[in-house]
């Protein structure tokens, strides 16, 4: 296949490029630094402008991952503007370009986030649940998805992947959590009772690939593991994977004071199920939180032979 990626130099984009290059697909990455793309993205071709693809054979698929990091700093007015432009405005420009092509790509796989649902408390949530819309993150995701869905008017198959926080050996959420936990300074956030969806990087790649190969799959898909965990369970599992205690909680008031509205990312949660993802036939490679964390962070666990071989 001929595939264009946006956000291809990020954690998920690099993993996808490595996987799809091994499968023999032709890849292009739209990037502000196209000269860095081949080294970062397993030999993919970098482009600075979509116009560079004009006159080339039509694309089979577009994978839209672009977006400035949402949890790097508080949501000031300037930061909100950047987050909006890098997601909503960029997706609008991308979809408009797709519609101008003589033969539009057959599929658009576009990232979103579980933050779409907002803080759901104890209410079970799946892909049919409405957006929360009570905080900026939820409104951002809703607008982001709306721009991607416009590609349907050109008979483009659109699949939106609502991503949970991604667990990876390098980068992602664990890159921030592991250093304090290794020092014995980790613990639950607030009450620790908030539900905390998660997904292993292998399953992010697996789900994107699964939806790419399935022309019957369209609409929203929750990219989260089926095993549900509260924040307190997650922090205990992370402590066990690192062989460290997890006894120092971060008070909710301190997080709200430091982060403002962005604290909803840490103190809110979603009791989320990947119902449509499972119905689409995807089978998770890492359904267990403890096994996923131990495999990524505990060398002894990741190098141990399977139980049947011991």
C-alpha cells in the first residue's frame, strides 16, 4: 500500500513506520523536519508540503496522528490555541487536500483520545457513549473527530481510534512515571479511585494495522485494553514491575493548583470498554496490565520463558 502519515515522527508513528516498512508498504511522512524522517521513521520519505505528492500515483490510505503533546504543560490560552491548530486545523487542511485529489485515498485512520468522554466517574463507557464536552480536552477531541469524519463525503472510509495512554518501553506515559517511581516517590493520584484506561504500544500498532486491512471497519474504536484498572491499581502494578513501593500519593488539591483544568487528565477517568474494537475481530496481545508493565520494565520478567517452557 501507499500510505501517508502525519505525526509520523512521534511514538506511535515511528512504531507504525517500522511495522509497515517490514511489510513492504510505501510510506510518506508529512513533517516540519522532513530531512529527519528517514532516520526516525525506518526509511520513510519525508515531505514538508502535501503539494509534493501532486502528480504521484494515488494513495491507498492516510494515517493522521498529528498533534502537539496535550499533557506537557498547563492549558493556557496560548497552549489551547496550539493544541487546537495542531489537531483540528491540521486535520481540516488534510481532509480538504484529500478531497481535491483526482482519486482520494480509500481510507483515513485518524487518531483521537479517550479524553473525548471527559470524566465519567463510575459510569461504564463504550464507543456509543456521547462526548463529555465539560472540559477543553473533550471539546478538542470532538472537534478533531468531526473534521476527520468530513472525508466521508468523498467516499473515504474513516476510522477514528480513541487512544488511551500508551505504555511503551521508551517514551509515552511511562517515561514520566518511571523516574520518580524508581526513587520510591510514586503513588496514587488523588483518591486513586478514578478509572484509568491504558494500551500497550504493540496493540496500538496492531489495531491500526487491523483497521487498515479491514475495508468493512469504519467509525469510532476505543484503543484501550479490555482490562479495567483504577489509578490505585495502576500505581501498585507499576511499583511491582519496578520492585519499588508506591506509597506517596499526590493530593488532588495540589494537582488542581499546579495544573488547573488540565488536572482532569489525572484526576478524571473513564470506565472504558473497547466494545466495537473487539467486535471488529481485534484480539489484544497485552490484555493484562501487570504483565504488560512487567514485560516493558522488568528485564527478568521479559526474558523469562513462557510458563509452558519452564
